[in-house]
C-alpha cells in the first residue's frame, strides 16, 4: 500500500523542513477508528450552534420550508465533497496540510493551510464563548455568581487539552456526547413548538425574499464546508480495507458522514429556525435562558447537555485539530501537534471573535468564497490529474517533484482569480462558481503548462 511507503524523514532542500512525526503517514496500527466511531465523531463535529444561529438568522428572509431545504441540499453537497477529499486520508494516511503540497508546492501549501486554519481558530473562540455563556447561566442559577471571562479561559483550556490528547480522546468524548445531543435536541424542538404554539401554518408561511435560496444553501454549506477541505485529518485514523477501490475503501466513510452530517444539521437548523419564529432571537443561550427560566433543573440540563456538549464535540475535531496540523506543517522542526493545538486555542480566545456575533451569516459566506477554489483544486488535482495516486516520498522531500517554481505551483494560485471575481460579481453563487470554475481552470493549466514543465511520476500525460 502507498501509505506504507518508506518516507524520507529528513528534508534536504535549501533548509526547508517537511517532516514531523505528527504529520507522517498514519501506520495501520494507529488506524483505530471504526465506522460507528467515525459516525459519533461526525455528529460531534457537525452539531454546532453556528447551525442553530444560521437557522434563526435566515428567518424570515426565507420560509421555514426553504430554510430546511437549504440545510439539507447545501450539506448534501458538503457530504459529497467530504467523501471525495476524505479518500486522501483513508488511502494515503496523510493530513490535509501535507497533501496540499502536491497541488500548491512545498511553500505554497502554507497559504491554503492558513485559509483553512484561520476560520477554524475564529470559530473555536466564538463557540467557546457560547459554551461559556451557558456555563455562566448555570452558575448564576445555582449560586448567583458570575465570571464569564474566567469561565471562557477554563472552558477553552479543557477543549484544548482534549484535542491535544489525540483522536482517541475525541472519539471517547463523542461516544457520550452524541446520544445526549440528539435526545436533548429533539426535546428542545418539541418543547419550543408546544410552548409557543407553533403550527403548520407557521412552517408553511412564505419568507420575505430578503435572501435567495441559493444564498441560503451557500450559508448552510459554509457552516461545515471547512471540514470538506481537511477531513483527511480525521479519515487517516479510520480502519481501512485492503482494497484500494474507491467505493470499497470509502464505504464506512460514506455512511458515517452522510448520517453524521445531515441528521444533526437538520435538527439544529430546525431548532434555530423555530426559535427565530417564536422569539425573533438568534442567540441560543438567550433563547434557552428565556424559555426555561422558570425551571432551574431543565435550564441546567438543557444548557449543559445541548450547549456545552455541542461546543466541546464540534470544537475539538473541527476547529482545533485542523489548525494544529497546519501549524505543525508551518514549523515542523519547532513544534509538535499538542503545542500547535495550544497555540491555535490561545489565539482563538485572544481575538475575541464573539465581538462579531451579529455577522455570522456574512462570515460564513466569506469563508465559502475563500474555500471554493481550494476545494475545486483538491478534487481536480486528486481525481482528474493524479487518479488518486501520490508520490508519498516526494511529499516529504524538499527536492521532490512538488517543488514547481521556487516551491510554489503557479497554476494553483492563478485559480484564485476566478474565485475572487465570482465573489465580487456573483456573491450569492461565489462558492459554487469558484469551486467549479477553479477545478476546470486548474486542470487545464496543469495539463497544458505545469506538467509539461514539471513532470510528475504518478501523472500520465
């Protein structure tokens, strides 16, 4: 198998370091995550309050039916991309930060790496703030005492520790979190519908047209699309079959990610949407505090199970692990994965992203625009250029075939131009246009220019 290839662990080109034990191909003995375990991890990653907020903020611009459809359809697109890019980790055992060297070059890889890492760091801080608000409300209900800043620090530190402990620690937590989140989420949805007497007429009411359906899909996709870029960070730890056939190899991933994405996204968006209809409020902490203020037990249970579990489960896998690998790739000689996670977490808290809470939908749209070209490049490069083949040795050799022009692949960066233009001229469709056009432009540039100048052994011309 390719992921068993002997890899040159010593960089030897112009002082450029490419190796670190945390970003080397995963050994078969370290692939301990089963399909069911991966389903639990997926639910943990995708049950996040950003989905709640998006569902609440899209009402009344879109009708309730349209909001649910945007969540489902937008994330079916995400699911397809998750499976496609997840094959990189399953087949080769490498993280996103290493694979991206192939299409972008050894130094060029740092740019798409940071484009993936920075939004994750932002959301880590934002969701830690939401979870800390929930803890603060619980403490107030029990003692009357309040210290949100201290809680943010302690809560953030716990999540950083859990992530730095590795994939097995994340999986163990998600085995507890997943059933709790589903049960609590369904109860909250039922309670809100009955408490505010939401009827079928409310669900069938038309939206005011303030946002287009396609924009809604882009916003919903933006809530999870970051993981389609870096899901290899997770799939590299999955147990794999001996076969390299795409559908045989990815069978567990296909089912785990579909049900682990669509079910929690649909549930959390529905809860947020109902909250928007009932209260006009997007902040889940405010909603829960108001709804359950007369029952301290329910308030503590709901905030504790629904909010705190959701933040830990999604933050660890989705918002701390990916930047951890990106930072290791930036400084492979200087830091290890656990240190990189600590750095990412501290930055996420220091920038105080909760100050931008009113602009969540806009931020999701911007993220989608930036990641569209990267995803287009990844799919085009891995499937259409390389046919799922990689030279693992060259990925870790600074004098290898992915050096291109001074360690940058010009084709990959030219592709960002249509992405930027689509964001300017077609903001509602920027993600989809940037991804599709980017994939096509990258393919043409590689076939007719780059590969003729920089031939690569796994590519058949």
